[in-house]
C-alpha cells in the first residue's frame, strides 16, 4: 500500500500539543533551585608541603582529568583529557608556561559530536590526542568514542576556543589513536590494536600500528597500515596493554612513546627510536622512562599508576611530559581518580627520560624559568588546597560544571536566584541522561555545601546532592516526601543494589543547606535550615564505593546537584 504524505499542518499541530503537554508536566513538578555552592579542599599533603615562591604543585589538574595530551602553537600550549560519558566531552585547557592553566571549553560540546546517551560512565571518550599542524594552521583532536557506534574519530579547528568541526569517523579498529605531522608535510596515525587473528599469545597482548593519513580526505590511506611494535618492549616477557602511542621527531630521529603495563599498579611509559616513522623501532635499554611501580606500597605521600604520557618542548627549550597518575587516600582508595601530572624531561641523551620519574614523586616542582605561580588567580585553574565558590547565577556557568550523557542545558535554567535543575523522569541509577550538574571531587579531605530551595509534591520527587562514582556505585542525599511529611534521606547504591542508610522527618523550610564532608575515607552528610546550625543525617559512612578499586571503571568521583521525578527512595 502506498503511504499517504503527512499533512504539514498536522505535524505543526502535533508539535504544539507535545510542547504544551511537556510544559503541563513540568508545571506539576516542584521547582528546585540550587545556589551558593561551596567546595573547599584541606588535604594534608598540601598543608605539609607549602609552596615557596619558585615552586608549583603537580598534579596540575586535580581530580578526574586522565589521559592528558598536549600540543603547542607559538607561545600557547593546549591540553586535553579523557571525559568518558561526561557531557560536554574532552575538556581543553590553555597555558603559556605549563604552570597556570585556563579552561577554554570542551572539544565535543554538541550531541552531534558525542553519542553517549546510553553509555556506562566509563564508556564514551577514551584517550584524546591533540596536535597542531603548522603546515595548514589547524588543530586536530583524534580519539576513540566507545559509544553510539562511532569508534575512532577526528575533529579539527583553527581556534580551539571557538568550536570544533563535526566528527569524521576513521576507518580502522583498535583504540588510542594519535596523529603526527612530519617535517615534509606528511601525516601519520599510530594506535593500539589487537594482534593479527590467530597470533595473540596471551591476555593483554596488543600491537601498535601506523597508517598514512590523507589530510585532504581526513582519512587513513587504505592498505598503508603496518605493525611497528608487537607486544611491547620485549615480547618474550609478555608485556601487557601497549597503548597510548605518540610519535615525535627530534634531531632527525623518530621516537615512539607508549604506555605499557595497564593503567594500574604496573603502569609505565616506554620509548622506542627509528630512522623512519614506519620503523624499525628500537626500544631504549633503560625502559621504562617513567613509572612508580617499584616502590613500597606504604610509602609516604604516595603517587602511583604513572603513565600514559605526552611530550612537549616547554619555555626556554626545556622539555616536559604530562601524564596520568593517582594519589590514593589513607585506605588506598582511588576516589579522586586519575589526575594530570607534569615533570621536566631530560633529552640530553639519545632517549628522553622523565626527571625524577623513576623515584617516588614529590608534590612540588620548581617553576620553569620566568614563570610565576598564579593558580587560582586571574581566571587560572586552582591548585593545592583551594576554595571554589559559585552563586550559580551566572548564565554562562563555569566550564567545570558538567552533565552525564547529555547536555546540561537540557535540564537547567539559570535564574537570578540560582540554577533550577528541571528533573528528568530517570534517576541517578539509569543508563540514560540524568538531571544532575556535576563537579569533580578534587581532594581527599573536603567540604562541599549548597543551598536548596525545594518543596516536593510527591514521593516521586527528590532533590539534593549525589556523590557519584557511576550509575551502579553512588550516594544520594536529599529531600523527598512520604504521605504528607517531608524527609531528609541518605541512600547507598553498591553494585546496582540500593540501601536506605538514614532518613529523618523534617519540617519544611524555604531553603536548606546540604553539606557533605570528606575526611580520610569517610563521608558525613548534614543539613541546616538556617545555614549555620547543622544536623548530621545518620553516622559517617565509608567512601569505598566512590573508589575505582571497588567500583571498577576509569573515572574519579563527582559531586552532583541532583533532581529527579523518578525517585525510588522510601523513607522509614
């Protein structure tokens, strides 16, 4: 049967009806407004290691900013990080001295670029690589999007702060692609892949491949792929998870730097050299050139899991490397996730070596020559023990505020009184966009609070704070209703199973201040009707489920301003 064409007037009327229904639905849901957000870090490591005038702290980006990649145009440096299913994706920072960093936005800031609506928290964007091509004055960001059927992809721009192109899918398998522009104008892509079918020798056996890259078509050249590393530095030792490759040219030689050992306690960075971008690549005899795996587990001020690095020539000709590492808490938990560190690199010999990258790392470094430490001032990202305050009334919210699996603009309205979080009919445990505005956890010991104006109309409504490791591991602390009474509730979700930890009947107030306090590996939840006198809800609870060693995955913890019209927490 032949289909009749749809009447355009019907489509218009149907759209109006749906819009009216949506407005009616929203009008039946209570308004909730968050304002006066405060976050304060108080870690012992910073109190015990105050900065001198010629010093700065590493990590340079605290909290969940893993897999750093860096590039340079003129005097400007640009750095990007993995973002998984966070939205927008791939935060991008700029600096002129490698010490003071400003966030200029996100590379993937549109739904057309980022297809993570149904992805788990540790899916999405893996290991972005950013490189500037001076031959066509263009920046490239190449990555693997483990969601939405995208796979390996590239976007580009003339100005990293003014938006990036739509996604160009790339025709090869594997993960962790990086792009390299040679002095003759040619381009290449290197990436991790599985060994050829039938040749895999053990679990974790991987290879590094290289392809010619067509700059006109923005695509690899078919048939040009070649394996340049098989397994790792020494295949006879069964090295695992060779990945995160970057290709460089220095003094006429080609250098391939890769992560090896997996992004955990055996993580490291290794280096190879060749006369051609396609090899053969010879590993350095002193590999690894960066790792923290050899030292006592109970060492003081522990930094661990160091690897997944990228190199850049810094001011005054000094080379530096950015890389990920972790700083576990007193119970060896990894609640903050993998952070971005930096070290100077000595390239006076044949191969580059991270200075002090093979000894237990220290929290402080000497400033590059001519640099002044301005972190936390003049728009630069804060560092150390800092306080971040946000009234949440600026229509252009700070870039550090992110959503999960979809744009924050889909559920927030900024008003003169604060941010209204319009609740989705999904809760925090859903594999779907959730109505929560997130800030990264950046300290072991911290205090965060927010004012909440909210009067629920039914038990299906809840608003408050979530401490979020993933959809299967999180805490929810907020206000809901049961019958005609209002309640403050605290729920723990572990492995997808939820348990009510505490609940307390409250008298409704125009606004409550909700507070979460982290001390060592414990979390305390409290509330106040006047912003001064706080009452604890239940006893302190373990922060264990906010750690990747318990929850799995690749992300650090997030603190969310959360609202839902699909609440399933039932107060006692």
